[in-house]
C-alpha cells in the first residue's frame, strides 16, 4: 500500500471552479449540486435559473460576473464550490477566493482559441501554488482524440497534464469513459450515475497504452514505481491511487478527467477524485503561512451587500472555531464582531450556529472588514495572509447622476460596489471636475453601471473621461499690465511689466523678478506671482499652461492705492494680453504602452497601433510566457480610451496593456480644434 500521500484528507474542503469564458463552469457546478442533492435537478445555463446566475447582470449577459458560492455534501463530507468568472475582465474576483481554497477544478475544452485564456488561469494557480484537477468538458463534441487534445493544451500548463480517463466510443459517439487507475469502464447515463462495465475487448489495447503512459509520469516522482515498470511488474491499485493523490497535492501533476457537464456525465468520478485526492485546510494553512497556535483565523474571500441582510463577508475558517457574536482582530488593530453565520447556496443563505476549521461561511455585518483581510481571535491580529494587488485599469468612464439629488446616493452606492469588487477604481479629476470610474474592460464597467441603475435605482450619465490637455507657447513676449480703478476713497493701482518665455518641455513653470530701485515693492512681488499662477490655470486655448517662465522686470505703484489684489489683477491682465501673442499651442499627453498578446495575434496588434497615431518601439517574446509577446509603443492618451476593446477583439479576449505617462507632444490641426471645441462645450 502506498504511503506518499498519507491517506485521504477528511473534513470540509473549498474548491474553486475556474476556466476560460464559456467553458462550462456554471454548468459543472449545477451538475455537481444536482448530483449531490443540493438542488432537485440540473438546470441548463440558458434557462437563467442556475444557482450561480442569480444576478440580473449575469442573466442579461449570459456570463458569470462575480464569484458564487455553494456548499453541499458528498458521501458524508462537506464541500464548498466557488464558481469563478471566466472573462479576463472579472478575473480579479478569483484572486481572494483562490488564496483560501484547497483545490481548483479547471474546466477546459478542446478549443485551440481558448488556450491563451487557459494559460492565464494556470499561471495564476502557479503563482498561488494551488493544486488543480483539469476537467476536460464537452468531450462528446470534441473532434480530436483526447490525447491529441492534451498535447494541444499542455503548453498552457507548467505541470504535466496527466490523463486519468479516456473516452469510450461506439460508432464514433462518446458513450462513456475508461478510468485508467481503476481499469474500469463507465457507461454514461444522462443526469444519472454512470453504469459500471467491463472494458470492451476492442478498447483494451488502447486502455493499456494510456495507462502505461499515466504510470510513466507518476514514476517520475516515485522511484519504487519506476523499478516496477522497468521490471514489468504490475503496481497495486492502492499504490497508484496513493501516487495520484500525492502528486496532485504537491503540484507535481495536473490529473485530467473527462466528461460533459451539460448532461451530468463524468461528474461523479470528478467528485470522487476530489473526495479522495484533494488536500484539506491543513495544507492551505501551511501554504498561506498561518501561524501555529490556538487562535481562530478567518480569511475573507468576498464581500456581498444583500438587499435585506446587509453586508456579508464570505470567509474561510482556516483554523479554530467561531460562534455567532465572536470578536476578531484585524492586523491594523481594529476589532470586528460577527453578527450571523450562514452557509451559502447561490443567493440563499442558511443560518448556522457555528463554524469550524475548513468551513466556508458568510459572516454578517463586519462593517469595517474588507475582501482579502485576515481576521484572528488573537489580540492585535496577525499579519495579512493575502496581498491583493489589482491589475492596472484599462478602461474608464466619467459618470454623474442624471439628477443632482442623487449625488450622495450614487457616491454611497459606488463605495458599496467597490467593497464588493476591490479592482474598481474611483477618482475625482480636479481639472475636469469629473468622477471617473475605472476597471478592466468595457463589460466590467457596463455591469457596474447596470448595478447602479438597476439594483440602486440611480439613473446615470456616462462619457469618456476628459483628456488632460495642456498648452504652452512658442515665442517670447514682453507685456505691461496696469490695473487702475478709482471709486471714491482709496482706489486700486497696480502696474507691472513682465517677460513671458517658453521653457523646454517638461520643465513646468518658473517665476523670477529683476526689479531694481523698488519700483515694485517686495511686498507685492509675491502678489504678482500669485496672479500669474492663477491665470495659468486656464490659458488662451482653454487649458492649463505649462513650460513657461515669467519674469517681473518693471512696474510702478501708488503709496495709497496699491494693494495685494491690485497687483494680482495687473499680473493677470499682462498675462492675458501677452499670452495671446506668444503663439500658444496645444499639448497632448503621450503614453508609453506595453501590450501583452498571444504571439499569433502580434501582427494584428502591430497593425492597429499606427491607426491610433501610435509609434511602435518594438516587440519581443514575453519572458517565461511561451506563446506570448510584448509589444511596446507610444500612443496619445486620447487614443487609449477604448484601446482595450480592440485589443480584446483581436485576441479572443485575453490581451491587456499597461500604460505610463511618457511626454507631452504638440497637437495641431483638426484634432486640436476638436479638443478645444469639446473643452468649450464642457465648460
């Protein structure tokens, strides 16, 4: 009997279901819940009534837009499954979930176009060191053989894909599977347990060849098994199962099971593999570095704001036990008190009295607790176990409520949405007085807007954020500005002569004075600079002015009528008249962009860059990412607003980019006129 795995791990487990968009994740969860009796029947995704599709946004777009939790029991053991979105736009939803899971089930299919998306998912699992099983879905529709499919998928995985089942066919139709570890055939029955059967004689040779290949891979990590294979000794089945469990838990291999989730085929074998092979919460504690001790440690995986129950923090109990009204400490010293413990089944919550290590539960009204935080019963808390680092936003829009009375309501609603989705960005642009929401794609922000308008009943107006144009000058001018006003009593008098000069790009603003003889008292020199700076907030073209030097060279004052305000006004008059004669020109921000793309789409990406006034700097293979490239370019910020839509369209939804400010460049002609006209309308 094998001893490498140390036996089956019992106790509650938490399993993430991940995979590319439309690979069948929600369908698989529905099949699992039906097979384990958590729901009365398996509903097709197209019905819009699956456990995961409870949000109107998910139903409207026929895609998961957030992580959904469902706890069920199988053969006396509690299993919590988390259906994670497949779209790259909602990928960050999975990060706090995966960190606290014991295992991931990766749902894939024989579709070459989805390999880059699968690679993104596998890489994230590698980063987090999450053991995984690959469920090869839609096997009944696959044209290629299953071993050819694995060869196609292997580049997406850093670990060997270990085929554990092969399809059983009759007249070219998949009717079941052959389990290579059990050496047993299973005849599929729709939405029911498969029928056990002997391996047909015609398939025996195929089974033996596939089984030997499986054993060879396992032998890479088991010297005793290697000796048995060399000596042509048949290893005991329990030793084979032990190797499968051990290699899965250590991340040495990714076992591959097959089936068709839509018909419930292969689901029972998947559940049994999870029950037998999956690690438990003890392994997850070690992976996350949970400190030893008697304290209760809880990791928050997701935040949900419900219509009637308020805020819920879906959490994994990593150690200890917790009861209702338990008090916890955060790493920053804050405290949080639990008000309600619930088991999750989609949108439904079932109240519990307590939770133990391994349980995944929703905790009520932890108002000061955020997704990704670690709670501990130890006074003072412990260090955070998970570091959430949302990727750089790639899409943004400026929004405002259609009615001013909804401004406070909208602000509060956005804050709740940002709690539920930490990857949302929110900032106030002081130049344009816009509230700008940023995220990871057009669909991502569309869902946010739909939630504001639907769930929160706030009609919204949205548009592309304003580009932070600037203006500068091309030539120098000397200009006098005199402010004189007499209205009884003390008048107002200020007189200045200033020199306005252009500065090299990126220098900013410089002020100096060459006053001699006290023609402008030192008291008022600062007033002149204040007036100049105030004018530069909006130049003759309607934008803030940069890269300008102003020198106060002459002027005059009145002993009674001169004042701080009079010299500010004189400076503004001089600037207004002088700047118009300095050949003002518009500047636009140019960004340095790094686009990551599958190599087979690189030529398409390179072709679209000049269409957006971009300049290609070069491209190269993405380090340690076989089959991917990085394309570098410079591109005006005005052209980047909806760039991600075109990138995703050209790459089956997987390309992304990072952009940083590079320089300001002159903008003239039609585009400059359009920018100035738009700014005038906005003002």
